[in-house]
C-alpha cells in the first residue's frame, strides 16, 4: 500500500517506531515503569542525608577556621 499524504506517512512511521521500541523492551525483559514507593523513599532519604552532611561539614569548617585562627594568634604571641 502506498501512502501519498505526509501526515499519514508520519503517523505510520511513528507507529512502526513505537512497535519496535515495545519489542525491544519485551526482549530485554523489562517494561518501562516509574520507580516504586520504596525506591522513591530511599532516594529522598539519601537526599536529606546529603543535605545534613553538607551543613555539618560547613559548620566543621567554620570551627576549624576559628581554631586555626586562634592557634595562629597564640603562636605569634608566644
């Protein structure tokens, strides 16, 4: 069958590509799906943990800077 109009040709090609993609997914043994509830929870928990670790690290840097500054001051005075 010959398709003469462009929109029908585009639609047919898109359907063909969709069928190829579905066939490849079935061959791979996995279907495209959204992450599960547990996966989302784990990702959120690690995100929060990372945020906490960054804030703690920044605080420690501030303390280290103050301690270093005080020890430098003591060394020059002594």
